[in-house]
């Protein structure tokens, strides 16, 4: 079910945003002008004109983190999405990157977003807008299968391993030697 569509132009995108998530919605953003930095579930992504940014429900995100260059996007939110093989309100599998270049399909996708927006402005156009949204979802699913990129695998650096240990044991009386032993590092090196 189409819940809303918004066209966030470059002036509106300058407004500050905060990290948030949607409990029962997925969002599909089409970046149609500029570029920006997006924080999605703790990962930083750079997106540019022609990219789709896809948020499953319960995905913590900040649409315009950092400074974008003339950033403009369409955003469509959908509820009660059930796709074969995926949990409810999930559009992009966990194994795939939430940022998807559209390539040669950009113009067609932009036209679809604009058509949905126009139907929402017309009295009685909600049903047509909803059907157009369903077609858009099918196209995006096809794009994910065709050219979706795997998620980046985080590198387990010494700093990350140290932070993970501290996060796991923060209620305990932790000593530098404990962290060094857990991370297989020299305590002197670790302290620096």
C-alpha cells in the first residue's frame, strides 16, 4: 500500500535530519540530482544522481547526513509489503547493498516516480498511484536481482575488535591486558 510520496528538492534537503527508522514502512528513494552521504544501519554510503536508496522497515537511517551537493530525491513509502522469500516490509535482502545504481533505467524510474506524484495530486488518483507503485516495486526487485551489489563486509581491524570487546564487557572491570589478550595484540601497541 502506497503511504506517501514526497519530492525533496535541493533547498528542502538542506534542512537538518535525525537518525530514525520506520516500524511498518519501507522507503524507496530515487536520487535525481546531486550527491550525498547516507548513514544506513551504522554504515556510511555515498550516493549520486541515478541511485536508488532502499530502506527496509526497522532500518536506522539518516537521509542527508553530511553535506550533499544540490541533493534532490523522490521518496516513496509503502506499508504491508510482502515479497517472496523476504520478511514483511523488506525490499532489499540483507545480503545486498541498500544503494543501487539505476544506470540505463534511470529515466524510466524517474518518469514512474513523477507519474505517481501526479496521480496523488489528482482527485481519485490514489488507486492508480498505488498500482503504479506496485509496478515500480516489481522493477526495483528486478534491478536488485540483475545488478544488486553485495553488502560490504566490515573489516575486523584492531580498533573494531577492541571496541567490540569493550561493548561486550563494559559492565566488567576491564584492564588493558584483558583487551590485549582478547584481541591477540600487544598491550603496549594497543595502548598507543
